[in-house]
């Protein structure tokens, strides 16, 4: 039995020596830490007026559209030339009634319905939703 033990010890010694000679192979699944080049992006412009700046309303001639939304008119203020036809379109799933304060009144507007009005004279006109009470302004130059 001693020979068996001696042979077993020799095998263990030989195997441990072989393991020490094996070079460690790099793991191919590990990727080096490389940062990709950064592409230059154009500067981002602010969506609204910058603090301290006053946003000038755009003067429109001919025709202009206003969306009637759940929370108000978009745009809330509109500047147009005399003779411009302004169209209000109900984009909400609830009914709305557009009223030119002291003047015209739309029929009940269901979703997708429109109301058009031609502003012939210069002035500032208040517009409101008779159902929900939100307001807007049309400035005619």
C-alpha cells in the first residue's frame, strides 16, 4: 500500500506543477473601458422667452388657427392683421362654446368642430369659453 500512496503523492505533485506552468488566458468577454467619441450637438434653444425677455406675438395675416383644448386656447393670445379669419377648432372630447365678449358666439362645438370669425377692424378682442370660462385675446392691428 505504501507504493500506492507514494504514487498518489507523486501524481498530485506533478499535477500541481503543471498547473503552475499554464499561462492565464485573458477573458475575451471583457471589453476594454473605451469612451466613444462624442458627436457635437447643435445648441438647444429655449422653448419660451428667456427670463427678462418679452416674447413678441407673431402678427399673422389672412388666416389663423386657435386650438380649443381642455385647459384653454392655444395660443392664448393671437395678433393678426385686419381682415384675418381666425378659426377655433375644438381638439377636446368635451363640448365648448367660443364667445367674442360683446359680440359673436359659436354654436356648441363637439370634438373636431370649428368656429370661424373674420376680424375686420383693429382692436383688442376678449374671447372666452362659455362652458369652462377660460379666456384668450385676439389683437387686430
